[in-house]
């Protein structure tokens, strides 16, 4: 089974985020890692390859720095990687990024295309769906389990209040949710071998129009301390409901 996995480089999800004067995330001095949701997809793809044979190719849109995310995927067991070199990749919206990925993926002729259902930075949760739409393929979104079948794959996907199990003929796009696979820790030997695996560079196809525009970004306000309501139940409950509606705005 030949599989392509879309990966992305993001700021470490444990890092303290800062914004510059233009509202962009400051990456200087930050630890950049492979996106966790993409990592779930890489692990599952490698597991399927190990069980069934075939090849895993990782595809990333980014600048030269994004090669570290691809090297991590190669150390996990992917066979090769393609970097769509675009120094302005952080300014691409989901529609443009999906167009760049689809342009490369359409040439690979793989059985399954995988990636994270969302990302740890922008959390737009649009790219894999847009890739599927551009390529005219079915989408198994928020997949928490994936098995190969005689006809294609069987995916278990999170839906409202439960899961949905469905069979898909290949080719198919699978967007990984946490729980799809537990990523392995590459050994030193794996990391050294990954340095010898090929990373192909490609120029961006370009031409896709942005579908969204970021107006502004802001950090979450600092958490405030809790409040204790004292008194009789008949008095406290109405006050609690009022605070949840007016201050917390959760009901």
C-alpha cells in the first residue's frame, strides 16, 4: 500500500506563544516540531507499510527550516519526502495550502493520502478536506482507527456523540485525530538513517486564490481566579446562572 502523508512544521505546543507588532506568532528562538496531528498520520502510515508493504512519502509546504519536520517523519519510518519550497508559506490560507499539496499529491498515484484533521497552530481544520475536494476523493475525517481491507480501507471516525465506521475504496483521504496511532520515538540509528533518505524540492505551483483573510490575532487573556458563592441554595443557584450567562457567557 502506497501512502502519502501531509505534514506541517509548527511551534512546540508546550511553548509560550508571543505575538509581534503585526500579530504574527514569533518563531525566533522557539522550538519547531512536526505537527502532532500529522505525526499521528505518519505513525499509522508507517504501521500500514510495515504490515502490507509499499512506500510512505511525506509532503510538506514550507521553507528550508521545514526539513526538520520531514526528517523527523523519515526517522519514524517514512521512505522519502517532498518539500514544496515557499518562503511565504505562513501567509498561505487553507485553500492555497491545499492547492499546493493537491498539485503534488495528484502526481504520486498513491492509495491513501493522510494528514492531521487540524493543526496545532492555526487550527483551521480545513486543509485535508480541501485536498479531498480538489482531488475529487472521499474524506474520512477525524479518524481514530484505520484498517486495510480487500477493497480499500475501513476507517472509524469521530462524529457528534459517537463514532462512524465506514469502508472506503482507494484512493481516499484520511484526516487523523488523536488516538489513531501512538507515535514512536525514533532511535539514534533511525535519526542517522533519515539523513540519507531523499528530500525532493519542488517549486510551488501557485495561482490559487486565498479564500480567507486573517483580520487580527490576539492571545488568550490570563486566567482569573475562581469565585465562591455563599448562601442558601435558593439564593446561590439563580446568581450562578446569571454569572454563567452574563460574565462567563457559556449558557
